[in-house]
């Protein structure tokens, strides 16, 4: 049976394009960015080509090495009028089960400078 290739996600290509643009603006090689982010250069190469989207932790390391927020790589910047209200956020939050709430907190902490919360 022939193996079918998974279609590439345009979002992966967009992240890769932004990563490449930011790296070249800073006149960094893929190797220099990889070293600054403490990842292998193949990770940078694959991300820039849209072949593989790095984990949130790796995106955070790459963003840090480029001196930008992860939101810049993910292109989720928004204007104040585009942001949801507190009531909308709370309503959506209340509809999530506890596992999904933990996942949301993990993503927020991984993509911002907000420290992870500990229940200890």
C-alpha cells in the first residue's frame, strides 16, 4: 500500500517564514540562531521550511534568541479592539473541563513571560 503524505499546514509555513525573516534581519545564520536557542540547527532549518513546527518550548527558546515574544512568531498580535472581553474569556474558561484549563495555562505560560503557577 502506498504511503500518503500529510498535507503541509500553511500555518507551519507562515511560522517558518517569520522565523527566517527575523533571523535574516538580525544577520544570523541558522547555526547561530540554533546555538543561541540551544537547539540543533536542523530544528531551525525544518521550522523555516515549514516541514515541522517546533514544540512550544523550542518556539520560546527561538523567540528568546531573536529577542521577540512567541506571539510574534505565531503572528497572534492583535489590536485592543480585537481582544475578547473579560466576560468572554471567563465564559469560555468556565466551559472548559479541568484538563483543558490546565492545557490553556500551560500554553499561556509557554508563550508569554508569565511564570508557571504552582499549587505547592
